């Protein structure tokens, strides 16, 4: 592995740790502010694995990103979205169409 790849891998690990350390930051907030969330990272991870002929399903990719099975993480850390969060998400979704 070259230094560039090592750095990129370390940055991903650091980002995932940051998300793990800040579970109160909800996916809908990430989507509203940054246009991506933990689920997006999971999809990107799965797509890159498949590009390299590594078989991976979405649940496996989410477990990598969340550090545990998604349903377990969601039950422990993800409350229902507020009306304000949903309104912001829907407004953003409408503006990108």
C-alpha cells in the first residue's frame, strides 16, 4: 500500500470514529447540512467493494460504517426525526429536483 492510500484509509477510519463518538448527530442532520450521511458512506463502501470484485451486501457495508448491525444501532441511537428535520430534508430534496 502506498502512502497516499494509507493516508486515505486513515482518514476514513478517523471519520468513522468521529461519527461513532458523535452518535447524537443524526443522519437526517448530516443529510440536511452536508448532503450525505452514514448510509451514503455505506453505499459508497459497498460500491467500491463491488468495483474490486469483493462481494458485499448493504447490511455488511452498514455494519462496517456503524460498527454494529444497523438495526441495533438505530434502536439505540436514532430517535424519530422531528418535524423541523423532516421539513428541512423535504425542502432540500425539492430544491435538487
